[in-house]
C-alpha cells in the first residue's frame, strides 16, 4: 500500500466472533487516556505497553483474513482515535483491499465491513479523528460506564451508540441497533495461548461480558484449581 504509517498495537485475533457480525479480524490498539472505570482491558491503557507495527503489516493480516473469508474488521482498544494518523491509514488501506475482485461477498451479499470502537462521544472527535474514521461502515461511540449495563448487542454500556455510516453499514448494522443479546450470541470468546516458560497459560478474552461474568470466571477457575493471575480487569 506504500504507507509508512504505524500503529501501537496490543494484539490481533482471527476469527473474532464477539464484536460485530460474523467471523472477523480483530485489531486492538495500545494506549488509552480515557481509562474508564471497570474496563476489562486495563492492559491496553499504557501507551508504551504494546508493539509498534507498520500499517503495511496489519494490512497483510487483513489481506490474509479476506482470503480466509472474514466477514469484517473490528478495531478496538485501547483507544483507536488517539492514533488518528495510523488509524486512518489502516482503515483506508483496509477499504481498498476489501474492494478487490477476488474478495468473496459475505452471506448477505455485501462486502466485508469495517467497525471501529471509540470511547469518545461524537461531538468530542477532532477534525483529524473524524477523517480517520471516514472509511468505517459503523462506529460505536461513548465511554464504557460500568454502572449502566446493557444487553444491546456489541455495546458495553447503555450510553454507547452504534452508528452506521455507509450504505453497507446500514445494511449490516441497521437491523441490530435495538437488538438485545439472546442465547445464540457469543458473549465472551476464550482463547488459551501456548504455555509460557514459567509454566503459565496465557488466556485472552474477547467480547463484552455481562455483569458478573468476569467474577464468575475467576471463581470457576479457582474452584477447578486453575486460578487466574493478574487479570486485566483488576487494578
């Protein structure tokens, strides 16, 4: 894509099944100045805690995800809009790649979509941040508020707004603006990585837990003799 832009990244995952429709590529940026109380991803707050990755490398991941039939890309964090230059370059490149003739349409006949989560309210976004979000088909805006739980799909608290921004976004997300989660929806996706040299098994959680889910997970691990150490949602 010829870009020299970079993004500070916490991690990526494919397939992501919990933040947007279908099986997606998930990219989590590193660094968040908002630091919402109750956030389950405190490990993504420190701007120096991730890996600086060329946008070209992330686009290579996206190209590979498209070849595997990914239905979309979800960018979360951390706070993506705190890195507008890198975010914009990534989304523009992702938009170009999904338009390639070789990309398979999703089951609804559309192209793979681009979804971004930001903790900023719509009226807080700067001109640069708005431009960076330009290629996104849908954006979820608003701080996470632990005191305002919700069952609305793909949102962490009742104040957050999911806004379709393109024709594809309206097709893909319009039917879900007021939809609440049901038993068919995956709430948390649990991924166990390879055992580290110190004998521990890193566990990654993707999604939006219901109230009490994380505490229940800790208790169940302890009951089974598999206690969680340093969970990301604890100070």
